[in-house]
């Protein structure tokens, strides 16, 4: 396991600040490859803390809290969150930081954000890694889902009494419970994993903790991006692509649910690797030793095959 020393980073994206951290695996001043970690819904940049030390030495890693998450600012009043909003803000942040070409490693919602960014701005993406995310190829009842998200958004915008601080134990228990796999009746993360997320997920308040995330992020409007529309997005991905799915994760459904998207990847990308690892949705956090070798093999192949291009230094 390589030494990792994280440095804080912040970037003004126009309406507010995104905050995160940056490191070079194993130290050194000459990065061999740039990797951007894009965390999942209600997670934060610490989601990659256990995986990054297992990456090849010399890889420079940037992990940002997406808008409304972790230490990053909340969107202005009147705005709402969705995958495109997150993708546009991530692109702005990368441009401001001088990261003009990088490998995107996204988990769950972060993988969806990374796919959109790759499809819309391919000139900025060297390669793409999706961790336990493949969009299902089905047409849902959109209006019903939109109404549900709109109701969630309205509730989150109503004035509320000041929140009560949680003890550390309560905060950790809630982090675990919020990531519970209801379909399989088991926890995706344990207390040790929750302790990794907690410092950016909640702020110290006296002897307790208050959540940092914007309540409006619970209204995801993810159904705006499903079915045929997402198939067109997936078909626009051309760069090398690695998909890692967990046996007990979000993609643990018959492959027929994902066939059209996977076929589009196989047809259009310059390299497509599909790997299955034992574990839950957050396996990259809870068991990085299962995910790290797959990611490392892919990153080395990307560099070896000449996909890497020079990029500006910070």
C-alpha cells in the first residue's frame, strides 16, 4: 500500500465553492496519470480514501465533493440538483484547476455524472471507470417519479426547526442505515466505512454532529436520464471504459436489464472491460483490495496503449 498525503483544494465555480482534496500516490512531483474520483449520492470525497493507496505509484488523484455534498457549497435558492447540473459543475471545476484531460472514476451516482461528462465533453476524458453503476435500459413511469421528486424538493425547502445535533454513534448508525440494501436486507457499509465518510458528511457542533449535505439533494430527478435517452448517452462514450460491478450491489440484476447499454459500450468504446467482484454497492470503500487490481490493470493499459496525453499542471 503506497503512502498517500492528501492536500485540500477548493475551486470557485461561479455561484459558489467546490472543495475536495488532491494527492499523488506514493508521493513525487511528476504525476504519471491524472485520475478524478466522483463520489456517489450522499457520499463525499472520502469515499475513495481506502482505494487510492492501492493505485499505481505516481497517479495523481483529485476527489471533489459534488455540489450540495460534503464540504462543498449548496446550490443557490431556487435551484435543484440533477445529474447534468453535477456534470456541468464538475467540468467547470476541472477546467478552473487546469485538469484538461483525466481518467474519471465514478461510483454509483458519480459514475452517472462521469458518463454524462464523458459523452458531452469527450475531449476532457482520457478514460472512464464505472464502479457499480450501469443504467437499466427500461422506460419508467416518468411523471410519477418526477412528482415524487418534486414533492421531496418542496418538503426540503420548507422552513424547519434548527436540527438537533447527533452523537457520533447516532451519526455513524445513520450513515450505515441510509446505505442499507433494502432489496437484499443487509448493510452496504459497516461502522468502519462510515467513520471514513463522517468527517466530510457531518460538521462538529459542540459535542455532536450536524449533517453538511443540502436536503434538496434527496430530490435526484434521476428518471430524467433513463431509457432511450440514456442509451444515446452511453453510445456517445468512445474512450476506454472499465465497468466493475459488485455481486450484491446495485447491478445485481439479470444482464438483460443492462444488455442494450453494455452492447453500446462494446460497440463504441476503444476498449471495454467488464469485471465482477464479490461485495456490496460500496465494495470500493469496504473491500478496496477487490477493486484495486481491476482498476490498476485498466489504468496501466490506458497508459501503455498510448491514450494518455499531456495535461496542464496545477
